């Protein structure tokens, strides 16, 4: 399911972030080439109604665009959310973050990688690769 090396590096950097050894910017700059899987931010639900597929942090009200370390996790997540007929896009972390800048509404979102998983990493709105 996961490429072993990719998951190992992700977990290692996430552990460093969790311990306070690095900040989110260092994490993003280091992991910028990591392959992620996501879908388009807007899609249809099972009733055919358009919907924005973003998650909200209830404490901060920040919105987050979900992305995943595997195609399987991506498909499982959107299926569980009741999304109908979605495509899975393969990109790297840097490009996923940059893609949010193509629209004013999306530019206010952060990215959450592997939501509800031990590997979960929330990247706050406005954080982009700097080097």
C-alpha cells in the first residue's frame, strides 16, 4: 500500500515535528517531494449536489484540503464521505500546496495529510514550500 521508504521518512519527520525539534515550515520544505493523492476540492455527493470537500478544525475554524500517502486511503476517505464519481490526483506536497493558490477561496485552506490516522499532519493555511 505505502512505499516503505516514503512512509518511514514521513513518520520520522512527523515524530521530529511532534517532539518540537522542527517547525511546520521545516517539515514542508523537507517533505516537498513526497507523493500525495487527493481529489478535486469540489465534487458531487451521492444525491448529485455540489459540495466543497474540505475539513474544518473546530477549534480554529481553519479549513483543510485532505491529501493522502496512498491511493487506497484517498479512495476510502472520499467514499466514506459519500462523494460520488471522484478522480484521484497524484502530485507532490509542494504542488498540492501551490494548487491552493489558484483560487481565492482555496488559498484560505491548509492541507491535512492522512486525516484521522497516526501519520496525520496538518499544514496550516498560508504555509508553502520556501526552498
